[in-house]
C-alpha cells in the first residue's frame, strides 16, 4: 500500500511539475512572438518614415528647380522686353522687397543656383 501511495504522489507531483513547465514554456514563447511582432511593426514604421522624408526631399528639390526656372524665365524676359531704364525704375519701386528684379539683373544678381528668398 505504501508503494501505491508513493507512486500516486509521485505521479501527482510529476503532473504538477509538467503542467507548470508547460505553462512557463508557453508564456515564454508567446512573449517572444509578441516581441517579434512589435519589432516588425517598429521596423515597418521606420521604413515608412524613411520613405516619407525621401519623397519630401524629392518634392522640395523639384520645387526649387521650378523656382529657378521661373526666375530664369523672368530674367530672360526682362532683358529682352525691358530697357535698362525700365529695369532701374522697377528696382527703385520694389527696393524694400526681397523678391525683386535685382535678381534678374546680372551685376546686382545673386547666384542663380541659390533658391529665391520669398519673404517680404
């Protein structure tokens, strides 16, 4: 009878230990899955942010090129359509503003590769 009691107690202890080990292993693996999912989500977000800023930089480059094209067009038109006296009068009339015809005039011009200053 003692042997039977020892076997039953041992069996119960083994079942309890097995259950605890199994639930610990399950929690450990589930936590790893959740951590991996969170890491993948973070990586996706980082990639999305990187793509956003790359696209924004491309759009700003395009915008800058468009401004340069407009100023180049204005410069060519001013030289072709206006006399030297008309250009000087326009410069005097717009003296207080940042975006002026002085950009269009060669000797007073900024470097054409500089983006325009649109304040004022």
